[in-house]
C-alpha cells in the first residue's frame, strides 16, 4: 500500500502558467485563461433557438502544456457543466482537443490552430462521427465570440451554438 499524498488531484492537475519551453505557442489558447461571463445561444433538439447566461473558466493544467476549461450554464441541461482539454502537440504545432459533457452526453475530438486572423479554428468529429467546426473570433483581452458548427448531410456546416464572452 502506498502512502497517501497530501496533494489533491486538482492541485496536481493545475499549473501556474504555460510551460516555459513553449510559452509563446501556448498563448494561442492561454490568452483565454481566466473567468468569462457568457451569453449562450443554442438550437434545441426541436430546432428552436434558446438563450442562457453562463460562465466559462479557462486555466493552465498538466505542467502548463494544456489549457482546460469548464463551461457552465445553470439554465442549460440541468446545471451540469462540460469541460474541454486543449493540449499543445509540440511535434506538430497543432492543438489536440477533447470536449466532454457526461450529462448530455456529448463528446468531441478536434484539432485546433490559429485561423490567421487573430482567432482560432477547431475541426473534428462528435461522438457520432459528425464533422464539427468551432471558432473563436474577435478575440481581445476583454471579449471573444465563439461559434459551434455541425456538418449537415450534404456536408455544409450549420451553426448550432454561439457564445459572446466578456472577461470578469
């Protein structure tokens, strides 16, 4: 039997900042670290658009080699949050991204990169294999705009959710 550690799992997970060896690259998503108030607009399963206020928290994790967030909208899906882990892949220069929300349930895997205009673009698939695209645009130190798209049967991307975020 091993001796119990005094450090909690969350203490081991968190990091004080980006890994110094890759600090510049880490700032693509690292600039989002902090707490954001969000206005969330999403399409329900019946196709009707709904809105909900929420909170989005980003932080450094895993030795500063990843940025993790927790998205929480109390009016959305019985108050159960979701989380995204964005890991910088030093071998490719891309970001490996996983979103999970066990209550929905929802699961996405994506690859992220700069969009070349100051924002970020993430592309991948959901748990059913449907292509997805998420974008962060109009990114400033005080705000950003996020949009989530899902591929339709004809292959075109259709908006299913968007959030406007303001830093606290």
